[in-house]
C-alpha cells in the first residue's frame, strides 16, 4: 500500500476534495483498486462510487461478476451504478470491433456516473502489464511519440493508481488480505489482440530476454512522459510565437515561415498538427505523411498548395503556410426544386454540432433542429415511432460522436438495410436520381462520416430504434416561420 501511496502522491492523483468514480469489473485488478480507494476514503475522506458494466457476452459468468460487485459494494456501503448492454449488437451497429465498442461503452458509463455524482476523478485499474501490452501494440501498428508513452498515470480526470504495480504484485496484495475476485475466462481467448500480446508475446520476452521486461518497458515509458511534457511545452512556445489564428467566419491558421529557422523540424511538425486541429476540431484523419507534406511547403514557392482530408487546404503564402477548411461555394442560381426542406435552398456546408438536448438554429437555411432524449419504456411499441418526414427517432446508445448538421463531404456513407450494407452517399444520390446541382445543398445529420439522416429523404437503417435501445434521440426539423407560429 505504501508503494501505491507514494505513486499517487508523485502524480498528485487524489486530494481530500475529490469524489472518485471507479470502474470495477470484479477481476483481480479492479478489486485491488476498490480496496485501495476504500483505504484512501478512510485516510483522506475522499468519497467514491463504483461503475460496473455487464457486456452481455458471457452469460451466467457475467451475471456472477455483477452479483459479486453488488455484494462488494453493499458490504462496504459504496454507491454502485450497473450498466447492462448487448455489446455484440452495439459493436455491429457502430461498425467497431467488440474491444473498441466495449472501451467506448465503459467510458460513456464512467462519464455518466461522473455527472450523476458530481465526480472529479475517474479511477481505472490499469497496471504495468497493461501498459507494456499497450506499448507493444502501439509500436507494432505504428505510432508517434504519444503512443510510445503508453498509458499515462494521469490523463485529465482519469487516474490509474495501480500503474506502479505489475500483475503479480496485485495478486499478492489480494492474497495477503485474503480478498476474493472473479476470473474472466475471455481474458484467455487469444482471438483478441491484447490477449495474444499478454499470453504469447510478453511471456516470451520475460522468459527468453529479461525477467524484468515489463518493469523496464514501464521505466522507459516514464522517461517518454517527461520527454512528451518537454516537447509539448516547447511546441506551445513555438506556436505562440509564430502562429496566428483567425476566428472570423473564414477561420484559418497562419504558421509564419520564421518558425523553421528558430525551431527544429519536430516542433514545426507539431505546430502544423496543432494548427490543423484548431481549424477542423480534430486530427484523427491526419497522418504523419500529411503533416510532413504541409511542413515541406515552407520550401516551396508562394501559391503552392495541398489538399488534405476533411476538406483542409494548406497554401504557401509569402508569410508562411496558411491552413484552412475549404467551404463549398453556394450556387448563385439555385434550382427552386426541393433540396432538404420543401422550397428551401440550404447551401450549408460548415458542420454545426447539434445541441442535445436543445435547439440548434441554422440562420442561412431558416431551420430549427430540436433534439430531445428520453428513455424507452417497458411497454414500448414500434407503432409509437413517428412516421413524419421531418421528425425521426434514433438509437441514442450507438451514436459515436456528437451529431452535426452539414452538407455532404468526401467519404460520407449511409447504411441502407438491417444487414448493415453500406452505400456511399454519392452513389445513393445517383441511384435516387437526385440532380447533381442539388446534392451539395441537401442537409444531413451526420455522426462522423456516417450519415444518420438525409433531411427530407431517408434515415440510416443502423440507427433505427430496436429492442436493444435504451435511450431514444428525437430530432425534429422545422422552419423558423413554423416554429414562430407554434409559439404564438
């Protein structure tokens, strides 16, 4: 326990003011975390609550784990939140692996409990073996400096107090205190990538290379964290000095050419990545090749440009490199035929996040999008689903990102049937014989690159309310005049 206390103190993980949400599956790692937090509760007065997610994958074994956690929390009078899901169904709908969908669902459950209990920290039971697996996985798939650091002890409000211990130390912690735990047989299934690393790669390293391989990998990652912090500090210094951001209607970021004279190449690349992130709100689709190509524009003549994912354009100007998101020009002579709403010309091409719950107003189109969330009742009937052109119900449980309203973008697609068959949005427009001049003006509700609803036409089959749905998202689109009349 003393080792854990010192680790928590080193990274300032917990204060007396904190209320902690802990993920507890019932396995050895999470049970150890439970009793560590219980000890901190008595020593520091920190409160905590537990979240347990039953993924519905292991039948009676999963129910046993849930019952175990219930009994554990009841015995020590700790608040408990249970979430039961059909993980396989959700993973299929989200077009994700079971592992990835499971991580997202757990994170959503932790965040929900954090809001409910006004939590300040979320504690997870990752340990040194988990971190070693993560490092190997990142290296094998290809990674930058951030991936080489594996899992951080503190990442925002997420804390990992057991990251100073390996699996054997955790088991000794439990044995010494005569504490029971559950064993998840799926952790032995090498069909999962992480399990292959756990059972087939790391044991070979420990047996044939060095018995302390896991410890040494964690020590190396700790040095990487220091390097990451230093590089982040220097990149922010460079960005502050040589980057200019415009937050006007035509948002852009200009990186001045002097940056490459004063700072090394790696900091120039970090500045480019940050600039793109500020312009479009994310860098998920931006790879190292894109970043290097933009950086190389410093050596080009003024006027040279690059087209990047997410409609991003980088242009070499006299002052340096200007990065902005391309806006599709509105049709000067729009055809009056219906685009998305009867008789309304849209031309809206900048993604606008939906206020959920609440109203989102599109001034150019004169539209109001009303969103509300409600729980599906036990006596729910499919007949309750509205059959209106501009009011739709969606399975809110499977939505990956905050939906936005926008016009089409490169890479957009829609799921057209319950079997999960996809179709590019462009192909769907062609099949429906929608004139080419109208396609750029049709508004869509989008979840990333997946179109949830083509306004005035059809919704995505994967987002339909089903027997597994727990929360329903209702989206209603009305014209501003109609909304005013309703208020009157």
